[in-house]
């Protein structure tokens, strides 16, 4: 009897289209925000999202090895006030069938908000990558004016969220905090004795490193004062300057020249190694016994997370979320307090047991709380929430 019944027909399964996400940045050259974009793209869930990258200065250094999995599309600004960027970006968005525009850094923020909303994309995502800025009336006015154009903003620190609410009057419901992530498989404790030998660092010398681009906000002048103090107590210590000078930035170039001049004048130059534009950052951290960060302002500093993942304790100024991030993995000191920073560094250099204990705690915190997979999953949820809010219906895969 049962064999005579017609078989039940099932409706064909229609796979939902992946959301196409445009990552728009002012640059994809060396820098904290730029590195986070590339690492996020690498770990985006390809079953649900399809990333496309675009930078406005034509410099895509960090993203070159992503092709063809994540294409980098050209859209170079022709000059500082190039208003053709917005219509050209609109054409790109429509041609690429972009669903989500996620912008980073000021120029890209303004262009992404305007073009994304004019094109009617499903979600426009803004970013807040810092927690304090010097007065910039024109920038602030433009950010406030374009505030209604984005759906959600991702701040990479709680301090950045507070800044956005306080200074830019962003509604609290529009900001999500997603801290930066670190590649804990690349940045991990390992032996760097070969590199130490190549750099002619004496075996008995302790090493302190500062990993920072040569921007005034990184406050290298404080690092010079720290070097002065530590050298009087532990004269065999060596000090690393690791970073880069932003291309074509006269302020950064002048800042670096000031630091080099001061080191010469203070007789400290022979204690310092300048390791710029390096691709072996994971080894350079492992050269260090302690790292320092003297910044005046930050968001979630990548260099703090990288040092922690490498098992190296950090002593940093108490800005942004540093105290929340570092906890028992090092120490925070008041802004511009070179005496307090020097005291902490000397304590760690002289006490191997404390240094190892903090290094172990640093590694555990990085792995447990700041992995790149955690960054990717949290960011994806913001995209899905923003699309759902605008469309008024559940997103891809029922999220």
C-alpha cells in the first residue's frame, strides 16, 4: 500500500548569498589599523562573508598577499581635497555588489559613509580607533555631520567608545566595542638567540624594546628619558626602536630626526638599535626582556597585544584601555612619567622570577581574550546586527 503513494517532493534548497563586505581604508601600509584590517579579512568566515579591500592612497603593502582570496581594488585620491572620490567609490560599490561598507581612518570614514548610504547598501560600519585627539574642528564637524549615515560604529577600546560618545555625540546604542586581536600563533615565546647574535647584542645585556611608528602621539621623547634613567642604573642594557616612519608624513619625519638628535646629544646612541620597516616582528619581540609604550593616546595598542602574546611583559602609560588589557601582565604608569616607567623596567630587568611570571600571564591573557578569531567572530556579529536592524529581518544563516 505504502509503495503506491507518490514520493514527497522537497523544495530545492537555496543557499543565501554571502554578504560582500568592502573594507575601505585611507591606507593599507604599515600601521596598527591597517594590520588589523588585513588580519580580520584573513579570518572572516568565508561561508557567510566575501571581503573586498580598497585604499585611498594607493599603498597596499600589507594586503598584497591576500590576492586573489580578497581582491584589493584601486581607488586612489588624486589630491588631498579630491571630491571625485565619492562618485568613484559609489561606482565601485555598485559594480562589486557591496552589502556592507566598513571604513577605517578619517578620509575613508567620510567617503565610506557618503558613498555607502547614497548607494543604499545594507549596512555602513564606522570605526573609532583612538581615544583622544588634539583639537581638529574641521574633522570633528565632518564626523558629526555624517554621523546619521552609518548604522553602527566599532570602537576598538572602551576609552574610544567613551570618546566617541563625549566628543562626537554618537548615541550609545550605535557603538560596539570590539578590541583588536593578535595572531597568537605568529607571536609566541621562542628563542631569538640567532637574531641577537646577528645584531651584535652582548649575551649579558638585557634588552628593552619600544615598538611604535614615529608619530608624535607615541611620545618617543619620554622613551629617551627612560633610556637615560635606566642606563645610569643598568649600563649594559640595550634599547630597541622598532617601527616605521609613515610615508610622506613630514611631521613623522621631523619627529624621528628630533629623536636621533637627542640620542646623539645625550650620548645614548651607541646603546640603541633602530630596526625599521621590519618583517620579522615576532622575532624582535622575543629579543626583548621588557617592552614599553609611552603613548599619549591609543585605542587598543597592537604592540601591547603582540608583546603579551610573545610572553614579554609590558610597561605602558595609563591611556585608553592599557590598564584593562595589561592587568597582571606588566604595569601601567601615569602619562609622561618617565621616573615611574624606569623604576618598573629596572625592577623587571633585575628580577627574573617576576619577569617570567608576568610573561606567562601575558601570554595567557593574549590567547584567552585577544585572539584574531575572537576579533573576527565579534566583528561579524556587528555586521549581522547592522544588516538586521536596517532590513528588519534576520540575516544570513538565520542570524
